[in-house]
């Protein structure tokens, strides 16, 4: 019996099977690490996004309001957020990277007087509101119709789930 095992191992070594098995295990581990580190989720159950259009007399008169509601059962820190519009033009005064089209997303300060926080803790059963400035020369009715029928762009961010074992996750969400 030992001679058979010894012969099998020698044959496998001659055929290079150990090299193949090593390569496959490294490949599988690399793919798993890539997915964990770089793959963005499209949806997180019970982390809800609601959107509506808003017009006022502020510095950015036409906005898409995005409300994020957390009913996941865990607190979450949202950070590294930006938005890319697909169907409309951003406000020319918007804080954005003109080459990539990434619009900065800010969150309200604790006293809710300014929008200049770059990350935000959303506890379970709480919500947060942010907005995307749109070009005020666009048709309000057209934007409203598009909001009801399809998405206007993608919301990107990183999330850290607060628990005994914190978990990092990326999200890419059509809004």
C-alpha cells in the first residue's frame, strides 16, 4: 500500500500536478481577495435610497434630494461617497471632478446647519439626507418624469458596518 502511494506521489511530481495545484490555489485565493476588496455591491438589503426633485432660491436652486434610510439592524458609517449623473447635467458651480464627472457628496453637520461632512454614521432606524445639484436651466418636468421612470445616475460609497466584527463594503447603487 505504501509503495502505491509513493509511486502515485512520484508520478504526480513528474507530471507537474503539484505545480498545477499550487497555481490553482493561488489563483482562487487571488480572485477571492479581489472580489472582497474591489467588487461593489449593487444593493444592500434594508439600506433604502429615496430620491425626489427640489427647487428653491439657494446657491443651487435645482437639486435631487437623496434620502438614505438604514433598517439593516446595524449602524453603518458611510464614507468616500460621490455621484455620477447619467441623464442630466450637474450645476456648473457644483464641487466635482470635471474630467471624471464625480460629484462630491456631503452630509449635514450634527446641528444640521451646513452640508460639509464627508462621512456620516447612520444608526439603525435613522436616515440621512444629501443632495446632488443640477443645472437650473434643465426642465423640472423632464427631471421629475425621469425620476419616476428610471435612474439618473450612480451613487458610489464605502460602508463600514459597526458590530463586534466590523465589515467593510463598497456600494455602487443606481439612483
